[in-house]
């Protein structure tokens, strides 16, 4: 309706995302905008471990602290990127206990954990929970890897962006640091993110994850329009909570995407995986593109936040 997929892309489209549980009440855009500057996690109860000390419940909590007193540190394991791990067609067994140790976290270090679709922890093949260390607040410390989610090693903490080191001048970083699934399906785009609280700070500064998700829609749209594979634009279906929360449908024309790219400028290119659905004729095709990211830095940060507040979904 809003565009034609041209050239070789016309045989592919995004993998259909079927809404699973509708138990969670949809958070409206207006609510997100009103609460966007509120302290995060100040009233929600902290996760509690079970009798074995494991954090295994279905909950979404971002901020954690290492309590393991081992002077050698807490092992953090990984065998690929988080983006690769979260791919819809990834069938690699989650036997993370056999994966390589890529770094360690020391007692007292604080970090953000990105959740899986079933909650903040990921269960390995033995049924034991792990946390993904998406961002470590200690410079140079391990991140982008998994640690055991047990009270012997970590504890949940209350934290808000006002207490986190400001990083307003930092550009939008790789999508591997902020996991999401992108795709095209029958002329529509989809973006599915694992977290349900999109108000949380993206990189410890003023930008929320919601702001970054919207930026990603514009980046991909601009790239595809420049390649000549979209015209005159695209409608993005945005879902949080691993597909359980409908955030609305956002229409982005090529003209608007070009205006945004000109206004903010483009920074480095990053590898971005996009899933193209083949409908009923075959398996989905995952392709990686080097897509430039918007240069949302410095005084452009409040400008972008203001723009996103006025960028309303066309439907829910």
C-alpha cells in the first residue's frame, strides 16, 4: 500500500510476527512520552531468587550488580554476537556453560541486562538461568556476554538515568548493543525488541530505547530508499516485549527519511540483519547490510527526543 519492494527484494518480506500473549496491557505512546523522564525502576519490586538462589521468574529488570567476591572475577561467556543469538532462525543449543570465557566482571560492577522473550533471564539446556550483560558501567569491563543469574554472583538493584554516567554526546551505537529483530513482509517493515520497558535509558544518557528504536526505523528506511528498493516509503509495525506489546504502526516516507538524514547527518555504518520473508514458497532469508546510523550527538539529542515525541503512530 505504501511502497513497492523493487529489484531482487521483491521476492522477500519480513518474517510474520504473530502476537503471542495479550495479557500485558498495551502501553500507549502518550504514556511513554509523559513518563519518559521519570525515574526508572523506583517503585517496581526487585526480582527475588528461588531456594537455589536462581533468578528464574518472568519479569523484566534492567539494572544489576556483581556480588561475587572471587578476586579472579565472574566469568562472562559468549560464542557469537547477541544479534546473531536472537535471530528468529537461530537453532544453536544454549549450552552457554560450554562457551568461551570472553571476559570477567568484578565485585561491585554494575551493568544493564537485556531480556529474552520469556523474561530477563535466559535458561540454558540444563534449565539454569543466565543474564546477558548488555552494558557495563565500568569502562573497559566485559559486556556483550552471559553470566550466571544466581544470588551468589549478582543482585538486582534500583537505578535511574539520573544516577548513571551521562553519555549524551555518544552517538547511537551498534544494534548488537541494543537487540532488535528487523524484517520486511508483504510491503511492511517490522521491528521487534525484547524489552517491554522502552522508557529505559539506551546508553546511560537521555536517549531512551524507544528513541533508538524509532531512529533505527529511519536509518533502514533511508538506506533502502537510497538503494532504490523502497518507494515512496514504508510502514513499520513496532512491537516490544518480544512481540507481546503493540507499540503502533509508523509511516515513514522516503522524503521524510531523507530530510531526517540531512538534518542529523549520518555516522558510521553498522552491520544490520534484516529478515525477508519468502511467504509460503520457502524459508525466510536473513541478509546483512552496512547501514549508516544517524549522528544523534550533542545538542542533537534533545532535538531528536522532541521530534520523536511528535512522531505519532498512524494506527495501533
